[in-house]
């Protein structure tokens, strides 16, 4: 994975649900601790390649997965990206 993004959650249930959905879609992911710089109610986050962003967003939106946000690292800080609506 070159450029990585992180999905943060407010609940473990939603993190595990997203993990199942993304793996089912054959998207390569890693479960990791939520970075301390991201405020979230769940200690688990999902890391994925930025090239998969559109597919990940589509699955999250279609399956109505509740997330805190999707983040990428820029200059050592985590920056959130907007989820497009459809």
C-alpha cells in the first residue's frame, strides 16, 4: 500500500461491520488502533490504500455504515475528507 487512508468509527460494531463489507468486496484493508490524533469512540480503525477511496466511500454510503470520518496523513497530521452524497 502506497498512500494510506484511515476510517475511524464511534463503535466497534460499525468497525467490524465495515471490515466484513470491505473484505467481501476484495478491498485490501488492515485493522489498526485508531491514531491518538483522531478523536473517535472506537479504538479500532481500518486502513486502506487511497486508490480504493471511491469504492470504500460507495460501500460505506450504500450499506449505511456509521463512521467518524475518513482521514489521510498530511505533514504529520490527520486530515478528514468529505463524504460525497449520492
